[in-house]
């Protein structure tokens, strides 16, 4: 089954579960961009609890900008800030040292468009899980597509608490703030390593 889904930055576990379960993935590029979603946000588990990382973006056509045209703003050192936050959050996790060299280059290279950055990271996440999926972007906006599972508007909205929907696993700062479910897939990868795919699909 193919799925149609929005782009997402280091997507949450529920998003990745759908991606893993699909034969092919179409990323919606022709929607009108919506702010304050997982398109340019992800949530990690830092020393002070849940922490949101936000990619600064430029809507070149204002509120009518299509997702494919959303540019990443380079007016602030967001990549350095994000990577330092990820290091602080996961440096003591079981698999951070194992995977850090795979992720670090994406926080050093300059990317012009949000959708390109997110797509490259999605390919990386699938490689880490040893999965091969066909991923392409849409060529037009279709309100009610046929022959594809339409997941738009479901998995990238502003994060809500998801307690009880995900089995517990050991998190770095759990002793201070408890178990936090439904974070970015980064949290699973750095804490569970090769078991990440099985956990996500459970």
C-alpha cells in the first residue's frame, strides 16, 4: 500500500510506523504550508524534559506558500543549536556514539528548502533501520486521491500528549521526569538502536 503524507522533521514515532508499513511513500509538496506542526518541529527528551526543536523557515509567498517552496532561514545558527541540544539530550544514551557520525553531517551542510532537508533525513532514518522504501514527492495537489492511503492532516499536527499509546522503554532522563511517549524517532534510535524498528512496529 502507498501512503500520502506531509513532510516532517525527525518525525514522531506514529509517523515512522506508517512509513515503515508502507510499500511506497508520497510526500505532499503542493499543500499550502501550515506552521506549528512537525513539518519543521520535532520533540526530544532533554535534561529539563520535553524539548521542541524548530527549524526557522521563510514563507516566500506569505500564507499562500506551498510546502515545496518553504525555504530554510539561515539568519540564525539553528543547525548548531539543534545538534548541541541533541548531543546534550542523548550523549549518555546507549547508542548515541554509534549513530552520531551519521546524523552530524546534516547539521553542518547548508540546505535551501525544508522539504529537501526532511527527505534526506527520512532516507537516513530508513537506512539506519535497514529498510528500502520508494519515496517521492507529489506533482500536484489532489484533494481526494484514489488508490493511495491519504494520511494528510493526521500525523504532523502540533504534538499532543500520547500517554499509554506507546510501550515504555528506558529514556536517559526518565528518573527525573518520567517516561515521555511519542517523541521524535531520534529518541527511539538513540535509546534502542537496532531494536528501533521492532519497537516502532509493535
